[in-house]
């Protein structure tokens, strides 16, 4: 071989080797995660709601999905209704309760849960006004022992008997004969006179909003009543999940310096541990943003999503825990730059979580959907639906089974109506 040919051969060998190494290095770089959720697989489902709001989804331990909502029967009467997902459609709605003095709020809404040991046993809640003030309302619970055909006389689970705000309830089954519930409790907020601070949400100056919890049995007995945090944000949703060690509650905390970051409080071996921040966002805000977190658990893994806005920059964040919520990963940013928050999170398999949130696009609200895998990689977004960015559009919600993800939100076009969709999971 001549010297020229030998030189050319060596040069080409070095170039091919460099290209191979470059390709190998590029293959090791983080990529956008592939998603089990496909935009063209979204199936809009005919809603059982005629004219109503406050949709909530619940997936029972056996995999049955239930939808509840507040139906407007007329100008003065509301009805809490529910429907089951059966034969690829929602069943005819059934009424849980009706009332003319309910507290029907865009962010504080009723819910339905099922006992895991006997799924014909169910519990539901709604909020009912007192006469004293705008934000004086109570939580009412009712039970069904026959799959929702009939419901018990309602009762109040908080025993303070004080005319104050009680709401933002989360419910999660924790044992065959118990449903855990957490809520915001305003019994300490009442002072000698009402507040006129526009950020105070109508609370008095007597003290701070608290986070409380209890377990409820099918006969209505209350157990394990506890105050979980003595000072929390006034009107952000709570969210609860069941880990291998016990329930975990996520909520927006409130420091004396008005830092309102997301915290969790966990029960381990029957004892509640001190609250801990999920991440130090350092969002200092004088009033409640009405934008709570969402948390779900599967085994020892916990997924959490939340909205924050330090330095006036809105962000939707997500974090994993692999130790029942004792520690969380460094959060990743989920949104696309102009989020309204209103987050929901749901496991779609052991290693993947789905996150929904709302973005502002001009004057329109877009409901976005993405997944995050165990390594923290986010998939490309799916725009599930467009709706108003106003409070009237409420908070989108999710529930999952082994083979499908269900979503519900409030559409406010020509008719205010809870709308639903189903996304098959391509696993």
C-alpha cells in the first residue's frame, strides 16, 4: 500500500471512529421521554352531567371509576350526583343529596370515595352554609351501604361547632372499614370582629387556618382525629394518598413570614410526623393563591405536582419520592411558560406518572397533559381541551385504571357542564 493510500485510510478510520464516539455520546444524553399517552387516542366521552360543575373522579381498589359532580337542578337547588363507568360509557346518574344552602365554590368541591373491603359501602361529602357569614360553612358526610342506592342521614365530622370555614376535603381509603379524610379547619380564625383584609378570604383575626384529619367508619364513627398543622394557607386544596407506611397529606403551608410553599405530613406506625417542605420554592405571597397540590402513591413511590410563583414567575413542578414521602427528588419544571396551575397527578404504571395542568394561551385556558418517568424525563405535551381561563372552568381532575386514564373538567361554552375524556394506556 502506497504512503498516500495508507495516510488516506488512517484519516478515514479516525473520522469514522470520531463519528461513532459522537453518536455514542449523543445516545447517552437525556431525551424527551416517550409517552404512553397518545394525542390521537384521546376519546371524548359523553358526559352524564346536564348542567353542573365540580367534577371529581375516583378509582376504587377494584378498578371501578366513578364520577361525581354538582348538578344545578334549578336556580336554588343543587344536587350531588354520581355515575359509574360501565360498558365503555357513564351510567345513568344517581343523586346522593340535594340542598338549597350549599357552598358551591369553583375551587372547594364535593367528593366521593369507596371503602376497599366492601365496595358497596361508599362515603360522600359536600359543603353546607351556615347563616352567620359568607365563609361560614360545614362539611357534611353521608354513607351508603348498598352501592349508592340509598344514603344515610348526613353528619358533620368536625366537632368544634364553630361557625367558620371547613372545607377543601381530601378522602382516601386506608383500611377495609376506614376512609381517611383531611380538611382545612377555620375554628381558630374567628375573632371578635370580621376581617376586611382582601387577602384574608373573610377570616377573622383570631388565629390561623389549621389542617385536620380523621378516619371515618361505615357506621359514621370517627377515629384518629388529629390536628396535622396549626398554620396553613387559607384556601388551597389538600391532597391525600396512601403509602405503604400510612396516609400522606400534601397542602400549601404558611410561615410567619408568609412563605407559602408545599408541605407534606405523613403518618408512620400510627403516628403523625412533623410537616416537611417538598421543596424550598420560597414563594412569599400575602394572600392565598387558591392553587393546591396533587399527590398520589403506589407502594413506596409517591408522585406530587404543584404550582408556585416565586419572583412572580408561575411554575408547575413535579417531584418523585421512593421512600413513602420521606424525601423528594429535585423537582422538574412541567409547564410551558404561562401556567395557571390547577394541577392533577396520577400513576399510570409503577414507573410513570401523568400530570395535567392549565396554561394560558391568549385569553383561553388550555388543559395540558404529559407524563414523567422514573428518571425524571417529561414527555411531549398533549393539549386535552380548551376552556375559559376564568375560575368558572374550575380544576381538571384525573383517575386511572390498569388500561385507561380518565379526565374530567368543566366546559363553559354555551352550557356549563362537566366534560370527560378517556385515554387508553399503550403499555
